[in-house]
C-alpha cells in the first residue's frame, strides 16, 4: 500500500501575468522539488486538467 505522502502533489493555479489569467499545473515530488509543469497556460481549468492527465495526472487518485 502506498502512503499518500509518498506520491507527487499536483497543483492547479491561475497565473497573474499582465491581463491574462491562464490556468497552469505543476507537479511536486514529496521532497518539494518541482518535477513537471505545464508549458503553456489554458483559458479553461478543464483544458489544463486534460493536459495534466496526458502528462501523468490521475484524477481518481485525489
């Protein structure tokens, strides 16, 4: 059984650059290091989550 603390943490947030507030994701390892991030911003949160799923995010694990 895997302890939830042993898994990477996925964060979804809106950037606040200039006029646009795009959705982005980042993946953090249990040791606090960033091990992945979206390469672009998304207008809709759902699009951002879909991109994270393509990059290993498991919606059902949270």
